[in-house]
């Protein structure tokens, strides 16, 4: 006689090997482990069920398959996020509704390029840097970089240009500068819970090498130490000659 087993045969060999040897190497893929678990439950092979469940739990604890990017709703929330984070922070502010004039022809494309670069950087460095989106600020497109709870640098991507008889807003995509400031902000990363390497910061010109004295500085001095990079405005010179 014979017995019909109405199951997929993909993992049947693994089930037989476990029954014979008492142990089998589990698949590397989480999906295949879940498939094997379902088969082990069907055949009531409790030992293999336990091993599959333990492997799935271990993978769940070790891997978080998503990147969290907060979108701030107020300046108070932004300050709290940056102050309580043990990571350096990068914030992209973009808000097209702040524009008073029409945009130049490439501005929309450059705005999208800034947003796309932010998304790429957040996926690449989300474990080391806190990335924040701001859609309620007063600028149109501006990057800000924070270390040890204070702003270290900002890159403003907008300027006013003077076309014939009207002003226009120009949005730039200073890709190299953004990469440079992102790499600079990694210098403020904590080293094994001991804070950033102040000797390295001082050697590379990082102002936060003296961050433990910041409490003694007033707000005006803090603002003066922020590196502000604005896009060059060649059209301003042409306007002055009109």
C-alpha cells in the first residue's frame, strides 16, 4: 500500500535527514527557514520546530530591516531630538511654499536631487547618524549638520537671481559640499560610548574638540562658530551694474 502526503517536496529531504541524524544545517534565508518551520510543524518534528523558531528569533533580534527618519513638527521637537541623540545629526529642510518668486528652470530638478541624496545618505549611514527632515522651516532648501548637540555647519542651496525685469529663486545641488560636511560630521560620532575623539577633532580643525567648554559660551559665540556655506551668486554682480 501507499500513503499520499499532499505537501511540497522542497524541504522533505531536510526533514528526513533530521529524523535520521538528529541535526541538519538550517537555510540562510529567513523565508526558507519559515518554510521549513511550517513543514516541521506538519510532520510534528518538535526538535526541528524549536531550532527553526530559535533561528528566526535570533535573526529578528540582530537585524532591523528599516531606516527611521523623523519628520519634525516644531522647532522644540527638533531641539529635543538633537539634544537627546548620542549620534551626530544631519537635517534637510525643504519647503517650496516659502518661495516669493518663480523658480529658475533647473530648480525643481535640483530640489529633487537634494531630497534623493538625503534619502541615499540616510540609508547608508542611518546606524551612525541621526537624519531629520524639516518641511515647516523658513528656508526653501537647506542642509544643517549637528555634533554634540549643536549646529556645526549648514549648506544653503538657494539664492535670488535677477532675470530680465524680475527676480527668480534658484535652487542649487552642491553635491560635493554636502558629502564633505556629512563626512566631517562623522568626526563627532561617539567612540565606544566614550564620546567623540577630541584629539582627532582638533587635529582636523573640528570646533567640537573644545566642546566641553561650550556651557561657558554665550549663544552669540555659538552662532559665530557655525560654518555657513551659501551658494555663490554671480547674478548679483550683474544686477549691481543695472
